[in-house]
C-alpha cells in the first residue's frame, strides 16, 4: 500500500467512525490516493485502517490536524454528538475553512442543531450527507448520497463525492439531506417487511422461492431490494450488511419525525413494530433481512433454522 502522503489534487481527510460503512470507504479512499487520518473507538478497526496506510489518530480532535474535510460515519446520534462536541471532539480543533460532512443518519432537528453549534463555535460549515447502499456500495464508490447544506459547500464537495457516490443530490439547506434519508428509511423499512412476506408466501405456496427475482425482473415489483435483499432472506443469510438494531433506530426516528409533522404513517408503524419485536427476540446484531425470521416457518417450528428457535409469535 502506498504511504499516506497527500495527493495535491485531493483534499486531506479526517475520518471518524470506521465501522461497517466507514471502513470500506476508508479502504477505497486510501486506494485512490487520499491522505486519511482516522479515529474509531474500536482498536481492531483502527488497526485495519493502519494496515491500509491511514494515520491512526489518538482522538477525533487529533484526526482533524491538516484535514480539509472532516468526515463522520457513526451509528447513532449520541455518537455524533460525542465525536463533535465531546472531550477531544472535532469541534475542539476545527477551524474555517475546514468542512464537516456527516454521513450518519440522525434526527433532522438534531442535525440542524449540531450544524448551528459547530458554526458558532468554530466558524466551520456542516453538510448532512446520509447515505444509502450498504457496505458494498461504500466500498465501490457507488453510494447514493442525499445532502443538505449551503450551495457553496456542496459545490466544494462535488469532486470528492465523485469518488464516493454514484448519485450525489443536493436537497436543500442543512437538514434537507436528513429529511430525504427519513423518507428513504420509511420506504426501505416497509419494503423489507413486504419482501419477508413475499418469501414466506412463496415457500408456503410450494414454488421455487429463490427464482422470484428472476421471474419479476423488469416488472413493477422489481428493484434493488427484490434483487439483493430478498435472495438473502430465502437463503437464510443474515450476516450483517446493516444491523437490525440500526434499521429499528432509524425507523424510530422516522416515526418521531412523522409525528412532529402530523403525517399518518400506518405502514411505517407496522414495520417498526416488527423490528422492535426482532430486536426484543435477541436478533439485533443480525442483518436487517432477518425480519424474515419472524415469518419463517422453519424458524417458527424450530427446524433447520439460521438462528435459535424462540417463542416469538408469527405476525398477524
């Protein structure tokens, strides 16, 4: 691996949070010649990044030194707050014209408040840039990124995002990217449950359930989740590409956001109820596709199951 010296045409990066989504992106960015300083609370993740030629920082604040862009990719709103405003957080070291880009999924108003606080404390701007596509897209530079921020900051980011995303859309001012992500998760969460019900029905009807994506390709039911998520359900492959607990967390935020807007979301609430049930059954660390276990007749009967049988009742 080449050393971490900065390529003149590329911004220097501080990257905070190199987990399921962050590590594939860091690995790709290093391969493209970016100088990257990283911090993660997990020692194993720090060592992975060190092996890829990244500078391992002692704290989020330490990672900021010499960076043009400060990137966050963290699993929860509290983790974002701690990484930015906690002891040795990035706000202790950032100075304009450094720019913070948050790939995390957090509540809309929380993101706006964090951006306001960062601007007041450091003079630096914040772009909310939540993503969709999972670890494979993060590692291949084909993420979908929905962004909120000032137009000048978005323009500044656009060349960098060409190495990160297949689609980078400016949705409006700070917080607008998070609104788009709430809608993304509304759709994703509900379709996960529909995929699980389709797989269960296909098996119960006695057809070759694994051939459904091939059969429906090009029709109105086709899509990324049918082609990529549904086969994992049928195969009982629940190795995490996204954790069930994370989708439940996101759906909780979407539900709260819808409540604040006064918009009815009965389909979301049913999906959320099932993900709450899935996490309560001890399957929080499985993939989001594991919602299928709540419908899986093998799982319910305790036969040939990918996870231990439970007394979880089949959804009505």
